[in-house]
């Protein structure tokens, strides 16, 4: 009992509640840390999606270049000199035998069909010639751009579109 009376003498009534204040400050600091971690995770997820689409675009550029290498007579005849973003009607060159022109149209249709399926708003173009080389552009809509214009894209592409460009010579 003597010990209890001395403790009350050391700590007057004004100091009671300090522990509660310390706990509230600790909760505030931990909450701010958790909010920071949530922001970091969100940013990481956005970067992961962007990296995924760039990887897919790289694979799609490689796909059309491989298709062109497989149809060198079509490349020599200029059938790949101006592939647009549209998907043309084509003959099924897997089921039937096709000439170089039909294979180039089939390649164009298959390539842009896959672009549209694996990339949001995906499309691609090929321009150039056998002598000068080819420019392959794979395009997709990227939300993280917030309507900005990608300087890698051609002039007629809508804002918010990301472009992957590569040069190719068969």
C-alpha cells in the first residue's frame, strides 16, 4: 500500500491519458505507411501491365517479320510494302495452296487479327520496301497515357495510343 501511494505522488492526474495519445499517434503513423504501400502496389501493377503489352507488341513485330521471311517472293514483288491497320478478307492459305500475293494478304489478315485480340485496340502497319527496309509499327490503347500523344506513333493515330516501332530488313 505504501508503494501505491508513492506512485500516485509521482504521476499527477494531468499525465493520465498519455498512453492513449501515444497509441493514437502510432495508429496514425502505421496507417500512413499502409497507404503508401497500397500506392506502391498500384503503381507496380500499372507498370506490370505496360510491360506486358510492350512484350506482346515485340512478339507481334517479330511475327510479321517471320511471315515476311517465309514469303520472300511476296516481299520481292512488293506485296508487304504497305500493310495497313485494316484486316483484309483473305483465302485460308493453311487449308488451300496459295500464291505469294494470297499468302501476303493471309499474313496481313492473320497478323492484324491477332493484334486486335491480344492488345487493347491493337493494330499494326508495315511500310517500306526490300531496298530501303521495312518499318513495323504495332499500336495499342494504353490507359496510363491519360490522352497523351506517343511521339513514336504516326501522325494520324489517336491520342492515348502507344506505338512500338522497329526496323526490319529480310
